[in-house]
């Protein structure tokens, strides 16, 4: 934006010094055999400055909606940029623009679907775990995130949340954890936790998105340091290692979870380490140690004041779909087909229009005529080619999963009996399970103190120790400083941040 602003400012200065400010009001102009649209460039610069001004941390974090809505002006930024410089610059930016439009359109198609929200786990610390149906072919990695939209709260707002479930341990369910941190999350918690909670919650999603691979198994030990809701990415890692140790019988690293909470009610977030359906019996063999620190309370509260989690079950509509990938199981193959076929369609249509419409008009002139119309027409052809092929691929894959979708719907209807309920028995069943008892025994709670991160990290044993941290900025910096201090050569730092 600095370069772009300097570019526009210098041109305006030049026109003012040469008494040619009228140039700034020209739409189509040929200057030194080059097409320029000055008004489009000025509009593009203005949009860019508005977007840039909303990215300052103070505005982005305190007025996130202003930042978010302003950021969507990128569509007009690109359009006016193309109109400013014409067809030649479309070719320069075409590869990146082409792939971006394909990705954005596929996300749009996925976001138009209403997904099946089957249950919610409500914790006393104003935290909600939403559990969605998913098809078994949908695979994702730990620490993935998913964008969620709930029209009853806001039709326009999309918020990213950490996926805590594991695609192998829970093949039919995808879960996200949402903690009350603002007005949107507070409204969601009130809707779900109210005594007269709704039978169905209309939800749309995009994703999940995550790293292509994870390398947690290469360490002898994982030390996971979290603060508050920063524990959520580690829930997905722990569940993934549960599956590895129980189903695949492979060697997994020792786990030390160091979590800091403000008060004792937040200790209920440790219940999320086990899925709502329960963990496999082999997971109790996982070498997991939990050190929980309650920083703002001096002693353990009375047992009768400890609230239990509630499970709310919903009744989705038959039209609600399980979460699935936009392009199905072979997504990379389908993506390659969309890119190649849409580009061939674009070249064919562009060639036909140029040969039979544009060329006859410009054939007998040396000027570049109708450049704005040609640029707009080429852009529309690109969007049309992408929309046609991407929609066809999306609908084909949706039709392929229709049978599995019907089976999931029938299975859920038979379990719930066609009605929503607040299930108070599920927590009792979970309490009696062997993995849950093992989890309680491996947990040590410290009141009125903060974790001594330096001592914990330096006393960890192993040739390779993964030091993972997710929490406040100061916590991440402290762990990074310890790992880079040179006091131990076996610490490997990894920061996970979801502060937008």
C-alpha cells in the first residue's frame, strides 16, 4: 500500500505541476501506446486505503466487524485494478487470481449448505462444544479450524473455531469448542444453554482447514502449554494420539499438558479431552500427565459447587447435510480437473468472441477501442468458466455422497427418536468409563499459583521434546525464550495462535 499510494500521489503531483489535473477525471485514455483508466485507479487506491486503515491491531481487535466488512472490499479492489490497467495486467496476475477465485467459489458453495448439528455439550465455564454429523470420508488433521455461521445470531458473521474432534477416533462426528469471549459467542451460549433451548439450530460451515501433516510422533515427549481457551488445539492432538495408541498400536510420545485457568470452573474444559461418545479403552494406556493451575483462587471449592456439563441434543431437518469436503475424497484430482477444464473453456470462449466480435470492430483502427468493455468481458468469461466447472464438480460429489447422507440421517433419527432432549445420563456414563477415571488420576490441580515454565521445560526428559504453546502473547514469548536460551538442546518450539 505504501508503493501504491506513492504511485498515485506522484501522478497527482505531476498533473498539478503541469496544469493537467483534468487527467485525473479521464476514464479511457491511451498514453504512450498504453491503456490507462485513471478514475478506476483512483477508486482502487481509495478502497485500498480504507482496507489498510482497518488492519491496525487496535481497530481489528476492538472493532472486528468493521475490519471484517471492510476487508470484503477486496472484490472491488481487484475489479477496479483490472479496469485501471487493462488486459495486459490480467495476464500478469492471472495465475494467482485464477486459483483464488476457484478456492473462494468452492468455499461459497460449501457455505450455502445447512449442516446437521446433532448435539452440544454445555460447560459451566461458559463454553460450548458443538457436535456435527460428518461423512466418514472427510479427513482432517489435528489443530484444524472451521468457520461457523449461525443466522439466528448473525447472517453475515463467520467466525473461526478450533476443531477438537479426531476424524479417525470419531468417524461420524466433527466437534468445535466455542468459549464466550464476545457478543457473538455470548449470544450462542445463551441460545444453547437456556432451559427452553431450540430444537434445531441452523448452521453453515466452511472447512475444516488445517496443516497438511503433523509431526508430533517424531518427539519422545510433548509438553503442551496453554492458557485459557488455548487448550482447544491440544484437545485435538491428544485425541489423535489416543487413536494412534489404541487403534494403530504405534508408539506415541509421552504427554505433559500444562494448562492455566483463571478460576476452578474452567477446569471443566478438561472434560473435553474425551469425546462425547467416550474414548476407546486402549486410550487409558496413553502416558498423559496434566498439570492444571487455577491462578485466581487459593483453595479447592466445595464439591457441591462444582457443576456438571450438560448435553443438549438437537433435531436436524432432513434437508440438513453432514459436513463433507467440497470436492469429496479425491479433492486434489477434482481440483486439477476444475483448473484445467475451466481454463480450456475460458480460452475457447475468449477466442470465439475475439475472432467474431472484437476483432472486426478494431480491425481498421490503430487505437485501442472499447478497452474497458473488453477487460470487463474477459473478466466475466473467467468467472463464468470457473463457476460452471466448479459447480458441476461440487454437485457431482454431493450426489455421490447422497446415499451415505441418507444412512446418517436414518441412524440419527433412530437414536434420538425424532426429538431433542437434554441428556443428563451421558455424563454419568462417561464418569464410569475407564478412560475418564484414568484422566482424573493423571490430573494434578494447583491453586493460587502460576506454572514455573522454565523448571517444567528444563526438567522434561527425552532426546527430543516438542514444546507446544497456545495462549496469551506473553506466555508464547516466555516459552520461546526458554527454548532458545541454550540451556537445553532438546527443546523444539512450536507456537499455535488463533488470535485474529
